[in-house]
């Protein structure tokens, strides 16, 4: 039975949610509102006055080939980050779930990357793949592969994807492991008796029963790939080479803080917000309906 | 349909020995119930037959073939779990047809067989529902259906009724028995409920701490227990035990007498005396609990109509010597003499 505490009156509940509301207001609603407001203006080069342009910033952006390219980059980047981090995490979780001895150690070790700040993780990966002194670059060189993510856009993308996904594996792993362990053993055993081998069981029983977890992680990881990977990209490639790793959130920074085009930057923030909002709604509408059983 | 044989089967988990060597021969179509207290290794034994646990020592044969090394799916068995273990994301029909689907049975045949089983189990109206939309008894039937549909050689049941309420348990017990008779499938059924064991079994196996104390038809086991444990476990209320030293036995030996074999006589008469501590009138019968001078509690079962003494009254106890069961200090039955 659901247990509910009923508060009388209005003031106590308001007081209780006030801190959360305040934080949301100060750090989300206020800046978001400001972004929407600013996106309607173009400031003069010295920032002394602003000229109202209506949807001019948006029109300009949507016809800008660089901005459109950034959309594609973001789509590729976030798809890859989500797939790689969730795929590897699921694989590791399945292995850990089968372990009986030593699973504690294994789990602890796998959680460590989560404690590393994205920017620091970015630096670590950058050093390993450094074109002159990187360890991995050297090994790749021994194998006859000439790694240079500073010049090669595909390699740059590969590197930021790996670095971003790596930090995320721990988080996904924990959720997948918890999800796996909440599947009753007897259900798996019943399937084994019914004749299903490991893969068939995984495909027809385990994965469907894991789908609420998978869905949750999908939403969280896409949001992560859209926003929180900024640190990794900034430290490793700074959006380059030739904008090949400039995802939307990085472009907001590059155009606004570096390029000082505040109107366009604000408009980009608004678009980004809408895109993520729309994606989440879509996921809830179409994917979530399938995951409940 | 097949025979099932366990030969010197042992099981240890690391250092812990759980099954100490069990031998059973199950005939085709026989209903065997394994009964014993919690933790005695009933489930472990069943899971070894299913192939969910490895066999440490000994041999298991189904239909004459050694199956020790075979995967569960290759053993031609079906199992009904205590918590039913239904697939929560599949409909009732999909649950029942899952095994056939994996075996790549043609769709029309799956549909027919599921339909047949559903009819047998009165599940037809629920075929499209998910398990969580069913009552406990209906889930239980689906679990049975999943087992039936595959037409296995052996049915395994691990306390399938323990999650049901008392009334439903009695009803399902009858259904399981009828179903097994109708299908003629060999069945191995685990329970800790001795009433279930008595009513279902062709033969029952009484397990005690990893050992099969006795194997036999329920009434034979009841009338002629091999060990003090069996005498105490089978029958309700349980057998009374008295120290045999008071009746010409040696120290450590025990005398077992079933409650229905004791009768109350006037104080000072009979073979032993006690004080009534409580009386339970159950209608058809009345249970009288007494405490003897040495502190032992005994229970007497009387016809419901017979006059019972009041609480706190003194009474004498008598019994026929033929009803005595003597057990040695290790709890083994002593015959003759
Ligand atoms: N995987 C395991 N590792 C170690 N010991 C185990 C394992 N499984 C069972 N045991 C032990 O084996 C003994 C028998 O367990 P089992 O589950 O067969 O009992 P049971 O007779 O089915 O009891 P219940 O009526 O409570 O289900 C118990 O003492 C249990 O602690
Ligand atoms: Mg058990």
C-alpha cells in the first residue's frame, strides 16, 4: 500500500520545496529566460546598446552551413557516446553479474572512472593520444598506424567519443548491474529449462526485463552527451580540427565567449534547449510505452 | 514418461555437505513427494535433477540415460517453481508457448498445444493477459501450463503451492494430482507440508538433514516409521516420545506412541500419570495436552463425542503395547523383542 503523509495548509509544503525551487530559479529559469530575451537582440560591438531583431538570429543561424554541420556533428557524437558507453557498460555488467567471488572488487574498480572530472579525464586521454609523446600513439606507430587527431577530424571525433564514453561507463554499469540483479534467478532458470541458451535468454528475457533501466540510461546519456561533454571536448580538441568536433554546446561557448556574438550564442542556447526537450519528450512518448510490462 | 533414478547422489557446496547420498528409483508415471523440514536439502536435490545444480557424486538417470553432464534443456524435464517464475513481459499464451517457440515448433502447432493446455487448466479467458494481471492461483496454473505444453518426461515441482491460501492450496492439490494422472507423467514434488505429501504421493521420501530417512507409500510410512524423526515429522499432531527407560528399555532409548493410540483413564490407573494443561475441541476430534511428572508433554487424540477432562485435572494414560514404537539412542527403529 502506498503510504502518504498529508500536510495541512500551504505554507509548510511551500517552505519545504523552497530551496529546490530557489536553486532551479536562480540557475535555470533566470538564465534560460535571459537567453530567450537576448536571442532577440544583436548587441553592438562594444556591448553598449542592443538592437531588436526579432527572430533574426534564428533565421541567420538556420541558414548558416557551419551551424547545420554542428547539428550533424552533435548527432553523430551523442549517438556514438551513448552506444559505446551503454554497450560496454552492459557487457561489463553481464560479466559482473555472473561473478560470484570477487564481484565487490570488480565493481569498485569499475566505479573509479566516475570520480574523475570530465576535464581531467579529457587531459588524461589527450596525453595518452598526444601526437608526439602519447603512449598509445607510440604503440599505434609501432603497428604502422600514424595517429594524429590534431589534423584528422575522424580521429579527433573518435578520441572525444572514447574519452566521453569512458567516464560514463561506471554510471551506466551500476544501473545495469542493479537492473540485472533485480531479475529473479528463477525466471532465468525457467528459461534455461525451457531450452533457451545464454544468448536466447539474453535476447528474449534479460534484455526486455532490463528495458526500463535501458530507457532511463538512454535519456540520461543523451543529455550528458549534449551538455556535460564540454570539458572533454574543450581540453582535447577545442572543437577542432576544422570544427569537426564542435558539438552544439561547444559552439554556444565558441561563438558567445570567444567570438563575442552574444545574440547568436543566446539563440543557439535556446535551440539546444528545445532540441533536448523535444528529444526527451519523444523518448518518453515512443520508447517508454514499449518498456513497461 | 520416463523412469528416474538417483544413485548415491551427494552434494556439497564447497566444504558444506548438504546431501549425503540419496538413492531413489522412480517408476514411469509415479508421483513421488520429497518431504522434510526447511533446510534439509529438498530443493537442492530437485535442482540437481533439473540440472540447475551440479552433482558432486553419484549418478542421475532419466529414462535410463545418465544426465549428470547434460544441460537442463537436454533433460526432457519441466519445473514449476515456488514463485512461479513466469516471464513478466509476456502474455499467458507466450509464457506457455516459450519453450516450443525456442524449439522452433511451427506456429500453428504451438497455438494448438497452448490452447489444449489452457482448456485443461481453465485458463482460456486469460491467454492474452500478463502475469501481473492474474491472481495467485491463476499464475500457478500458468506455471503448470508452461510445464504441460512441452510434454516433458518428468515434472519437477518445488513447493508450488506454498504461496497460496489454505483453501486454494487444497483445491490446487487435487488439480495437480488429477492432471498428473491424466497425463501419466512421472513427477517429483517437493514440499515441507506433510499433509500435501500424504495426499499426493504414490510414494514419499522423508528427508532429514540431507539423508533420505524413509521411502515408502504414505500410509506405510505413517504406520511404520523407520526413525524417530519420521515418526515425529509425519502425522499431526506429532508422535509422543517417552523415555523408554521407564518402561523396561535402556537409557537413551525412546518410546513413540501416536496420539490416537493413547487413551485417558482415571487418575492412578493406567501406565503413567499426568496433569491436563489444555484441551482443544476441534469438532470431530478433541486434542488433550498433558504434562507428565518428568516434564514431558504428550498429546492424546479423542473422538469429538468422548468426554474430556478439564484443565488442571489429573489423569492416567494407557495404551496397547502393540502400538509402541521403540527407537534406539540414534533414533533408529528397534524391531522385535
Ligand atoms: N548455493 C548454496 N551455497 C551454499 N549452501 C547452500 C546453497 N544452496 C543451499 N545451501 C544449503 O543447503 C541446505 C539445503 O538447502 P535447500 O534449499 O535444499 O533446503 P530446502 O530443504 O529446500 O529448504 P526449504 O524448505 O526452506 O526450501 C541449506 O542448509 C542451505 O543453507
Ligand atoms: Mg526449498
